[in-house]
C-alpha cells in the first residue's frame, strides 16, 4: 500500500465532504492535463505524474469515472493507450449507425412497396407464379438435370 499510516489516519478523520472535494479536485486535475494534451493524448504514466500521491489503481478509478461521465475516452488498451477529452467517437458513431439503421429500415419498407407496385404494373398477374408453380418448376429442373 502506498499511503503512510499518518495519511490513513488523516483520511479517516476527514468528513465525507472533504473526500468528495478531494476526489473532484483530482478529477479536475486529470481532465485539465488530458485537455492540455488533446492532440497527442495522455498516457497513464503521465497522469500518474500529475497525481503522484495516488496509486495507479486510484488514478484508473478516477479515469473510469470521467469516462462514464463522457468527459474522456481512451484509445488503446496497453501501455501505449492514450486518454483524450470528450466522449468516445465509437459511441457517437454507434448512435448515428443505430439512427441510420432505423431510417434505412423505414426507407427499405417503402421501397419494397413501391417496387412491388412497379413490378405488378410491369408484369400482370398472368405472368406471376405462385408457390406451387415455383415448386413444380424447381422439380422439373431437377428432373431435367438428372437425365443429362
């Protein structure tokens, strides 16, 4: 454990508001560093230097909270992974893709109806086949292929 006994005693004596203030201050410091390095991103090792009094796990926990709030996102999973400000582009794309999928389904439903009407006009009922006629045609083709 990286905290000294004296730090733990101080921590235990502090009231809940001080804990929340301390946490929010640390999150603000992390967010400021990530925003300042928005072009190249921030590695976890850099963020550990911003808050040297916190352990790696504590910093990761704060980053997870920022990520859940949509204030930061990560790219990469290993030591080469970097943190960037703002929500993940993937989550934004997922929303867009989902919305686009709904509109495509609606468009395709309308297109199917329009195409069906166009086909009905082009080919009158006497030229269309029902299921029984299609099955007969397939069976006839199979018979013809076995004869050859």
